[in-house]
C-alpha cells in the first residue's frame, strides 16, 4: 500500500531565551525520517524533550511557540505540505490531518457546546452538511463509549469529566474523516482506570474508520497496545524504528532496552512487619465544612521499611500525608510516632518531632525556593536543627551531595539550572540533612521520565539500606509499588480497602477495586489490552 | 546583568528620573534665583533673560520649577515609601497568617477601595487642618490599598508553593517565611508596582495642589505652579503648561522604566532573577 | 492621571506553566457523576448558582453603600482635632468656636446627626449648604445632570475607540502599529488631566478660536449648543481614559488569544476571522466588560478635575469649591453620590462578568 505520510529528514529548530543572554537558535529535531501507511498506527515514544510532540505537530505544518521547521519534507500523499501557502495548510488541517491534544479540558472552548465544536471543522471545510456532521458526531460518541450519545453534544465542556472530554476530542478529530490523526499523549493526564477505557475506545474508533494515526506518548506499555510500528526518539534523534513486536520483544539499541525493562526491578519484601514506627489509627479527616475526605484510616509503617499508599485521584492519599505532617488535623483518630501520639497540628509539635518526619514533593520545581542555591537549600535544615554553620556546614552539604550522587560543583547552582532528576535529588538531600526517621514521599517520581524516575527509586532504596530510613510512599503507579514496597495500602474514596504485606496485597483473591486497579495497569506485552477487555466484568468506574 | 539588554526607552526613563532627582537634591545650588524672589515683569516669555520666562508674580519660572521638583519628588516619594511599606506589611501578613486576619484586612481594604481616591482625599482634606505631614499621611494611607491588593495577590501566589509549606513544616517562624521565602520571590513585581505608585503619587499630588488642596503657598510643587499660572491661558500665556510638562515628563520616564521591569521575564524558575 | 484601580496591565501570560513539558501531571478524576442538588439553601445555591450570585452581589453593594455613608459622615468624627476649630482657623476665639459649633449643629451627638442625615438622604434631602444656605439637593439636581452628560459623551466616544484600538494592537502584535499604540498610550496615561485640558484650551480655543472657553452651560440650553460647549472637556476626558482602557483591553484580548483552545482552532484549519469572532470574542467579553466598567468608574471621578479646568458647572466643581471652604453638607452629599456611582458601576461590571461565564449560565 502506498505511503500516506512520508517524512524525510525533518529538521526543526527554535529560539531559546536564556536568562541574561541574547536569544539564540537551537535545534530540536535533527533529521528524522519515517513513513506511515493508510490505516496503520505509528507510536512515537521518548522522554520529555525528545521532540515527539514537535514532530507530531510538524505533520500539521505547525510549530508551537517559537518553533520552526527548518528542513526536510513532510509528504502527505506525495505532496510536500511544508511548501504549501497558508491557505493550503489551513485546508489540510482539520480536514485531512487532525490533532488530539494532551489536555482536552484546555483545548475545548468553554463558551461553546461540545457538539458544535466537534462538528465545526467538518462543516467549515465543506466535508459534509451540518445535519450530516451532527449525525456522524452522534455515531462517533457511541463508538467511543460516551454516555447518552444522542444528547452528549449539547453539553458544555465544564459539565463533563476529563475522560469524557478526551473521548470528545477524539470524536472531534474523527468527525471530518481525516486520513491521519495525531494523538499527543491523550491518556497521560488520566487515572489508570479511566485510561484503559479511553485507550480501548481510541483503538476501536481507529479500526472502524481505517484512519492512520501517530500516537505520541512516553509510556511504552501503552503504545505497545495500540501501534503497529514504534519509533524511539531521544534528544531529537531517532534511536530505533521497527515493528511493535521487534521493539518490545527484541530491542536492538541499549536505550530501547532500558525503556522496555524499566519496571522490572523488584524489592525483596521485608519479613517482620508488625512493630510500627509510625502508626495511623482510625483517622477521619474533613476539609472546610463537612466534606469528609478520610474515613477510618488505619495503617502502620515498621522501621526501615517502605509502606506504599496507592490510589487514584480523589482516593485521599495526599490528604493522609497532610494529616501525618500535621497540616490537616484529623477529626477523629491519631497519629503515633515511636510510641508517642503526635500533636494533631504541626504548630503544636516541637522541633524534634518536626525533624523526624520529612517530606518529598511531587513537583521538585515548586518544592525549592528559586532564589536559594543548593548550598542554602540543603544547608538550612543543618543550621536550623543542628546549628551547623560555615565550614562545618559546607562539609556536611558536600557529604550529602555525595550521597545523592551529585558532585560538589552543584553547590552554588540555582534550582533553575538543574534537570528534573537533579532537582528531586537535591530535595532528597534536603530531607536527609535533617537526619529524619521517616520520609513521606508524595509521588516524587510521577512527574519524571521513566528512566530518571527509576534512578531516583534506586537512590531511595540505597539510602534506606544505608541509613535505616522508613518511607511512606504515596503513588498511583502500580509498577513503582511493586518495585519498592514492603507493605501496601490501597485507598479508594477515602478508605483503605486493602492493607498488608506486598505479597498478600498483590495476590488474589482481590476486592473489586484492587482487582480493577491491578487489571488497568498496562503491561509491556502485546495483546494485553484485548485480554483485559475480554475479561472485563465490572463496568468502567466512573464512565 | 547585561547592560546591552536594557532597551533605549528604559535608558531615557532612567535619565529623566536621574535629572529630576538631581534637581530635587541640589535645588538651592543649581537654581539661578530664589523660590520667592521677584525678578522681573509678570509672564515674560520663554527665552530672553530668564530661560523659562517668569510666572504670574514675576518670579523666575525655572527656579520655581527646580524648587518645585524638590517639593514634588520628596512629598511623592515620602508618600509612596510610606504607602508601600504599610501595604506590603499588611498584605504579606494577611497572606501568611490567613484566616480571619486575612478576611478582615481584605474586607477593610475593599471598603476603602470602593470610594474613589480623589473623592476620599477631598472629603478627608475638607476636615483636617492643612499640614504637610497630614497631606503625606492621607496620600499614603489611601494609596496603600492598591499596594495591599497587589501585594496580597503576589504573596498568595508564592504562599501556595510547596517550598513555603516545606519551610513551615520545618518549624520556621513567620518572620523567616515572610522575609526569606516570600519576599525575595516577589521583588520584581513589587519593584514595578513601586514605580507605578510613585508616578501616581506625583500625578495625584499635582492634582490636589492644582485644586488648591495640596501644598499650600508660599511653598509650591509643580501642581501649585500650574494653579498660579492658569489664568494666563486665556490670554495665550503658556506659562502653566511648563510645570504641567514637567509632571508629564517625570511620569512618562517612570512608566518607561516600569514597563521595562515588567517585560523582563520574572518567571519563578528564573533563579537569579536577572532574566 | 495614572489609573489607580483596576487589574494590572500586564498582558503577558504568567511564565512557568509547570506542567508543560513534564509527562504525568496529577491524574484527573473521571468520576463524572454530578453532585446531587441537596435540600435547603445550599441546594439552592447549587441548582441556581447564577441567581444566588447575583443576589449576593446586589446585597453586598447595598451594604457597601451603607458602610460608605457611615465613613463619609462619621469619618469626620473619627479624625483627630476639633472640626469647629479647624473651620474657623487658628486665630478664632473660644467663644466664636462655641458659637459656630452650635450653629452648625456640631454639639449634638454624632450618631443622632448621622441618622437624621441618612433619613434625609433616603428622601432626597441633603440638607443646606453652610456657605450659601441654599438647598444642596437643588444644586445637585442642576449639576448632576451636567456631569452625567459630560461623562456619557466621553464614554460613548472612548469605549468603542478603546476596544477597537485594542483589537488592532493585538492583530498587529509586536509590529509597528502595536508599538506605536503602545508608546502613545504610555505617554497619554502619564499626562495629568489639567495639562491636557490647558493644552487644548490654549491651542484650540484661544489660538485656534474654534471653541469658546469657559464651557458654560445653562438650563434650557439647546442640545446642539450644549454639545458644542462640551467638546473640549469631553476631548480631555477621552484622551486620558482612552489610553488606560486601550492598554487594558489589549492585555485582556492577548490573554484570551494565548489560550489553548485558540491553538486547537488553528489546528482545525479555521480562518483567522472565525477564530477571533467565534472562539476568542465570547471569552474576551467578560474581561473587556470589567475593563470598561472600571474605566467608566474612573471617568466619573476624572470629571472633577476637568470641570475645574473648564469651569464647567457640574458636581466636580461643586465639590471642590465646597471642600475649599469646608462646606460639609455639600462635601458629604457629593462624596456619597460619587461613591454610589462608583459602586454601581463596579457592581455592574461584576454582574456582567458573572452573566458572561458559561459555567454559571449552564450548571452541571
């Protein structure tokens, strides 16, 4: 079959504005080539900064921000769209090539109904009449599994949920019957139980309409379910390009191998788990008013071990962290540390109590003061808790930098000069500086690329062994849970539905929610999606 | 900081401000005549013996203008510094303490802002005796409401960042959090706002003086000089326009510098903040 | 005069959209069941958020007006010093001070006087002027109309111009028309009203001879003549307000144009006109209305200086004259009315923004 999309030696550049310096030109994509046949799906995979979104947008001859296509050709059915005049490009967009953005909530205009926006491109490009388009929209809503397909189009964006919006966006892309759709990380922002529904819906829709697709993501397991071919990108270069079987089962390049095997490291479960260092008993908590967020939560964390608290958004896991640190006093129950009940409000705790429980945050960017150097950030707890100053402080900071595998050259850098992984490491050093007993990790790796995240997890495990630290690790990612925990607590809507040693929690028989959760995590093998859909008993939670 | 990165407009602004400050500080040294000295005939034209002509009583307009710079700038600066300190202190406290303190201060602020500044000033000045320090105090208190609103918005933006929470959980006191965590991150917008407040103070003071309620004679700020000479306009005498132009000029210069400050990307990830 | 209220003029998007470029922001909830409308007041607020908000705003404004009346009237009592003394000046004898206090009624308790005054105000009676002894209400009746007339025409000219120029500046963003507009408006907001006024008088009236000065209007003046008389004061007002309003509308439109749904519209291949008209405009309405209302509120105050410059018989002139001689009934009446108009305009801006918000017009 003839190639529908033929990208040859694509080069993309941009203008960077480094602070305090004149703007300079940088290259983002360095000559990438690939082809796509009609009805096939190509997965573009890579970490952030790999250039995958940029390449996807190039298929629409579009550059976001100051990004420009500087070389190469993008041939759509043999015609180079980069040479077209503005009117020609506008003709292609929305008619022959459509785009599904990462954040559907932001991409829809809050002032208009969903249906109007879904059919807009088809009608404006003259592909079909308004009534025909409306009928097609209803058909697509049905195929994509949206509730009340006939009346769904009359709703406004703020009236429907995130997963529904993502599917509406897919409908919007499919409506004009394009030749190619570019999916830009469509399920990244969704809960894992929703993701599986949306993924299935997308796959079904693509198959029924024989549309070709570029599927961009950083999650190899997801892309393995949906693509025919995969291209691995890194720093704007193609690392490997082949069929999905070959990439997943027999990767050739080292980098690809790393990506494929990233979730395989497992921690050996600790044997003795009854004596608790940190105990949460019967905790109820509410936010302003009577809106109860936690219901009778009881878990405990033994010394030197990791308790993983896993749940999706709205499960209350972050609230639990706030209760433990004393930011949100519980309305019932208490938090005991080392045998003593901690005062419910952090303002009532003394320095020692505050020192012993430290916290790691999800977004390392906002967890550090941008106007302080690494020395200040790590050094402050040293001064505040132990009175270290001057040369002594510097010596200890250097020691800590060593522990987090960063050199002394970083000591005078500002957070803005560090990479994502480095920032999180500095936050870890800051937590270590207080010499705590417990570190509360609130999704510290969720915002990081998979390889970087794996590095951070390895570091945390090593530090745990060296310093006998205890972790309460909050996450929504099952793979991470398998890799680092000794015991697990599964939370759903403010309650602990399952708690115990890892081996017991992850073994059947399961309660309904844990069952759903575990089944929804994409596995890095072909055909997983079909299996799950076939064995689906429970309807999607919160469709 | 790269000097070349500063645009021409900002340079012009800085130059203008510098010139005005120079006049203000060294007024007695550079003014050719005394502030109240009658040197010639009424409303002599520009050029000739007196560079800017004479005013409605025959005083040298240039000298009046230079002394006026002193009065205008010092009063406006005093009022701005006062209003800024008050506004920033109250707003940061409200943002950090939260709860009823925040609610109370914000409601009070809203109430004061619901009366237009000029009207409020007119009412208050109708009652109080006409002293310089009262004038400065009135200007400062009224203007602090605007500073409060901005300061609170900026502080709240920072307060919700996790590093402030991390500092709180460490056990840091309120003063540390305000001065070492929040303040350094708000310098850019605050500095720009200071500039805007100063420009406003200059214009506001001039307006009050023009209406006869600001600086009282024989001292004169630029607004007062306009008031003295306004009757000449009907006769085609442009003397009143000269102090007016000085006011406008200073305000423009300050606005140019503020515009430049606002244009520098003050992103939170900017680290040193010189980007 | 520099605008002293209203949103910051920064049209640039706040930098550092932290989630951009990082994979895996916090997962969004897909539990799509809408919250049930409970019984009672909180349920009401849920089922009819629009109506509740509107009533709240109206109530709040009424309360604010009442609070302002207290401030305007009783504020005098709270200020330091003896008012009667200040009224007569330093050299007054104690006997004179006592006499004036009795004459002005200042010896009676403040709260009593407040309620008397408030009662009068509600019936439309603002008392009598201390300077002339005439009815304040009568004067206000004549002058308020004049002021509103002036303000109305200034608004009529400046609002469309401001919105139009703002759109133009956005369309030519960062090219020379935008830069020119930016520079000129920067200059304009730095000019004091009296400066603009006197320039216009000097060059248009005195030297050009096209318009007469001062701008006298009187009752029963023919409409055309009245319009002609206010040309210069109107132009002065327009010039200053226009600059502020235009900068703010430009910022508001830019803000909307950088939204993600505009990018989506572009990627659907829609033409620029449709994007602006159908996607940007509906979302820009609320911020633009806010901008316009804020500036109109300012207009009503800027009118004070303009009236003094042009010796125009309006409320502004009235109030300034009264302040100079400490004629309190007049000052209080004018202060209250100005504040009321200000509050009314701000409330309208609030309400219109609420109405323009689709989340409130179509609740879940």
